[in-house]
C-alpha cells in the first residue's frame, strides 16, 4: 500500500462552481465493493479515470464525475474546537459559520491533561461535522483541518490559542486523542478525516511566507517532528497541511518529508494538503520557481495531494499541471499516485459504500445536542486552571453580593477558528446562579467624541453597511456614546450604546454593524491619540497586510457630508475631537466593588485583537487599562478574585503578588460562564494544568521570535533555567495530594497517590526524567508520561506510568540516528515541572556515542554548534540541507572528533565569489591545520569540490570549519 501511495501532494480551502448532479454508477464496479481491499478499490477507480479527471482531483474542490456517479468532494472544514466554518460552493465562496457546539480553545482542551475526555470531545465534533455534512454536503466537507500540533514554543506566537502545548509528548497525546475522536475509532472506516496543521516548525506570523525556520537536526527530530509523529503513528490523522514558512531554506510546501518520512509514520495512505494560496507563494513572494508549472510539479513530487488555491476554480491548477506534464516535469504515474492518495480518504469515509458507510446515517439532530452541551460544560470545567488561592480565598460561599466587573464579565467572544455560539452563558450569568445579588460593570469608559471643527458629535445612524457613522449629533445622545474597551498597547474598541454594535471601517464608510470585532482584517480597532491642545486624533488600527489595501492614510478625517474617512497619513492632518468621558469605567467598577462582599474581575484578551493568525503579540502584558482596573478594584475590596480569560500566557506578575485568588480559562465556548462559576463556588474542584511556561516578563523570552533552536537559546521548560511566573504543568486544587515512593521496572514507574484533603478531586501526576551524563546538552527535565487521576477525599490509588528505555532516546547527530545513551536517569514524579514530590534513579545500559569519524563523508548540517549568523539552507530545491555562511568568521564545530593523521580536507561547496574554509582545532581561533580555497560557482545550487592539505593532527579534538565569506557547504571529510 505504501509503495503505491508513496509520492503525494496537497491543497484545500475555499469553494467550487455549481456542478451537475452525478449519475448513478454501475454498482458492479469493483471500487464500490466494500469487501475489497482499499488498494484494490483505489486501483480500480484510478484505472477508470481519464488523465484530465485524475488531474482534477488534485484541486481542493474535486469536481463531480457524473459518468461514474462520483460527487463533488471539498477538502477542508475548520474544526479546531468544534465545527467552525467552511465556504459556500454555490454563493461565491462566502464563509458559512457553523452554529454547533463550541468547545474550549485548543490550548484549553490540552489544559485538561485528559486524553479520554478529549477523545470524547473529538467524537462530538466528528458527529457534528457529519450532521452539518448531512444538511449541506456542498458546504461542509468531511476532511477536517484539525488539530493544530505546532508546538507553543513562544507565547508571543499569534496562533497560540490553536495549539496544545510547548511539549511534544503532551501535544502528541492530546492530538492523538482528538484525532481518534474525530475519526470514530474504527480502523477501517472514518467518521471524518482529520488533517494535522501545519507541517513544520511554524511559530511566527510576521512574514510567515518568506521567513525560514532555522532548525538544527536535534531540534527538528526531538522537538518539531516529534509533535506530528504520534497521531500519524496511531492512525489518528489522515494527513498533514504544509505550513507557509520555509524550513532550513526550503518552502514547507515542497518539503520532501511529505512524500517520505511523514508517510512512513502511518500504515494508511495519507492525504496531504497545501495551506491556502501557498502553491502560488512558490512563484510569488518566495521566488522559488520561475513558473507555476515548475512549482506545481514540485508540489506533487514533494508529496502534497490538494492545491488550496482559487476557491472553487480548479482551472489554473489543472492548466499548470498539464504544462508540467507537457514539459516532462511530471509523468502520468506521478498523477496516478497523487490522485490515488487524494481518493484514499474518500473510500475510508464510506463515500463509495452502500448508504455512505458506517457513519453515513448521522444526521443534523446531533448538532448542539443536550449531550454535547453537557460535554462542553464538563470540558470547560476540566480546563480551568487555579493559579493562586491565598488563605483559601476560593471557593466562594453561595449567597452574598458579588460585583462582577471587567470587559469579559458579561460577554463571550469567539475566535477565527471558532463557530457561531448558539447561546451564551457569561460569567455574570453563571455567578447569578450562586450569589444573592450581582452587580456588574464592563469597567470601560463611556465616551462621546465631539468634532472640534463643527461642534457636532460622532453619531451612529443604524446597523447596516449603508448606515454610515457621521459627525452629526447636536448632543451626546445614546447614539453618540461609545463604550471604550482597552485591549492593550492603546488599542480600543468602540461599542455604540444605542445599538450595541462596534464601530468599524468596512472598506469605506465607517459603520456600527458588528456584534464583535471580527473578520480577517479586524477593522474595529482604533487608537485615540492625545494631542498637545487637549484634543485627540483617531487612528484606525485595523490589521493590514500591505499599504496598498488602505493607502498611506491611517488617521480619520471628516468629509463635507460629515462622514468619517481615512484622510490623513499623520495626526497633524487628522480631524480633532474632544473626548468627553461621560462615565469612568474604573469609577463605576470601584463603586460596585466597594459595596460587594466579593469582587470578581473578568479580564483578558479579545481573540481577534490580541494575537491571532497573521498577527503575533509583541508583548505578554495585560492591557494597561485592564491592569489599572484590577489595581483599583483590589484597592477597595481585599476579597478580589481575578478570572483571566486569555488565549495564551500573560505576565500577570502584579496580580500574582497582590490578588488573593486567580483563575485562568481560555475562551471556552457557550458554557464558559457556567465553568467559571462551577470553579469559583467549588461545584467543581479545579484540576487543569498549564501546558506552557508562563513567564514573569517579556525579557525572559528570546529577543527574536524567529529563534527556533530551543536548545541553544534555552527555550521552554525543557531547556530554560529561569524562574518563571508559573511553570509548565502547574495548577492548584481545593484539596491536597501525597505521593508514595516510586519503583521502576517492567516498562513503568509505579507509585501511590493519596488525596489528603477533605474534598474529592483530580490530580495530574507527571513523570519527568533528567539524564545526568551525555555527550550533548540535554533537557533540564522532560515529560515522559502523565495521567489525570480522580481521588475521593482520603482515597489512595496506585498509579503506573509508562517508561521504557526507548522513551529516553534522542537524536545522535554524529550518526544521524536515534540513540539511548548509557547513563543514570533521574526519575522525577510531581505535580508540575517545578513541583517534584518524589524521585528515584534508573541506571540504563544503552550506548556510548563514539568519537566522530570525520574520515567518513559528514553532512555539514550535523554540526554540534554554530556561530549566530550561520543558517541552514536548502542543498537543492528538491532535497537536502546545507550550511550557509553569510560573512567571514562564521563557523560550525564538530566536537570530539577522532583525528587519525588525516591529511586531506574535502568539501562540497557553492559560493557566489571565491572564498576559503579554514580547518581549526578546539576553537574558532585555535590551531590552523589547513585552508581550502572555495571556487565561485555562481548558482547556489551548483556545487564544486574544495580541498586542502592538512598539517598532521591526531587525537580527539573539536574540529571547527571557519568560513572566509558567503558560501554553502553540504558535506566534507578529513582523510
């Protein structure tokens, strides 16, 4: 099967033209016989298709083939934490939001550390995907683009909410569980076909299509690839989506892993897709190929099966592929293989089985069912993390007067990959079910904006696209009043008091139309910039890609008819407004808190503003206005609880020092308010645990978000030696737990856990190891296994966590393979990466990595360390990785090499101009034993041989290659 499906390609996202209804196929065709093997059925169908029909299957909208009774198949329905949205085939590709069950954001799902629960969540999402498909199969396809398994290496990444963890083992476990649920658990039939996003080493949004992730081999294998492998090995996913970025100089869209390594992890054929528009980046922003025919041929040969381009219009893709065939860049066999892989999931989904296969009868009745609503609440409960509970500030006692304040107190927000909430239970709603009296406030200033030039107020005139906001009001009526919420870095949203809608731009007239900030460009963002004369200028702060979308003007002016316009490039030319504060949000919140028994502050992020796809965060700080609100309320009410609702870690250092109780939740769907109240009032004993490190300040992170080498830069809990605000795996409970002495043997670590408190609760037991001795730098500690264990008050349970010698393997760069080193390993059992309760040791007899043998041809990429400016680059456009130097003095080192009087240095190099490679011992300025002239080859992919005679050297040394200028090195030897 693998041989047949080895090469592959990709695509999927938007929409397709109306296609005639399919005719009934002859049921005697072998491809419709479910008793035959998958390989036989695919081969039969491929054999019946024309070349044009096979090529058409490689676009994201696989058109119907009526003569064989084959219907339209659309790749890609978004389903990260519920069925979110898809595109309407028949209505110009309009986005259709699903209104089914929305679960906690993925980082919240992982915070449960509960794989059984997450598999149930995946099962519910898979059911609802089938339900939406039954309602409209032309909009909602069964190939789901979920889960995201990119590691949360840096919390500034804009898409933090979409991932699971900074740890590959935890990410692999949660993604496998979610994928198993989506697929349905049957080895031969798929409920849905999940696609892992985004392969590979993708953690930055700024310039994501042109930046290259520099990932040395150890990090590539031990970290980034390790997150994708588990779900594919467990057959819990049916393919991957290639990411936008370049990896070591080569666009991920043509990463050869997609046809080789990645496919070796699964026993089934895989259906790999491109990200939206990515195949065009190859000839556009990336300038990697001269023609689209070359690009499309490379995409197919690299292992992608679906081109996610041109919405429903497959003609450009088909045209370029045919050109590639005509030019000899592809063969029909290449098309057969790719088309067969594209068809493979359709067979497994039951499309060609009688009645649609095992899951064909699932209908719309499952959407937002009572059972799914309960599961959403249970999951939101399980994901809540108790960060601080000083002097038992929590749980709260029922009754009493509670002030619930903050911008997230009485509203719920969805995110880019979330569906439309069918209902909302806010924090206010949840707390009202427990308190005697609730008073609430958004904590936002209510303002009016008066145009200095005319004396008129900025006023909403309606809620449609035609109802432009104008400078027209004679007084500050409700229509001229706006609630201003501070989301950090001076960015505000302005919600009209009269109609409850947000002020936004909408590519022309400024209007009040939207229920929440939304859309790709999020055009509901503004900054009110104070001027020297006491007025404010309004700067439009909506997201943009290039200036061409908006022009140079970002400041608001007022037209002759009173409408707002983007009319000035700077504040000097902007309209001047007097900002009248009609109500101080802080004063209102303080007044409410003063009279309350308890103040609950619900603060955090707006998922469309504070970091999301295409926009990274530049700081982890809470919005200044929100922090001021917390400080003011805490000053008047010592019984203040902060509920932090965000999609990522924040640097809440002041809050940790001064607020007695802090709870964290993601944006957790329609049941968020119930979950908040369940935890605050103790109806649910919190047991969520953090899946990434929470830092004390931005300064604890690398200066550059593009620093992907976590070993060298000491990122994540694995390599960081800093003291964080909250460590990986951290979370508190309303009860306490005691751990017994661990024993190691028979492939597991066994110990007891006792609930020593007075409440039932869950403990997330975590097993870490530390390798005491190694040839290389190893992790401070590394998660190896975990379990979420429920214990009644006073109960003791015996827990066994898997640990075998093979779990300790790491990548040996000297031999390009996995190795378990002989060493003493510390076995660390605890409640977080920093809260180790019990420990023991395990003496493992493995291997001792021998000294490097540089007489063998050595790949330059397998260095041990490198100068800061050195980059990994593409050896050729098809395959291989080389080392790239940009300036004299750059170096790479190969440690502990056994030199046996080798007298000749030979390297395979390319260079724009003649330069040199020096061979030195033990440091970049150490003993020089030879200098190799490097000839100019012009083309970076044209290599020549560089050689040098070496002075006699023997013994074990660190061998440095020091570069004299710009060049590439792929391999070398010393003989």
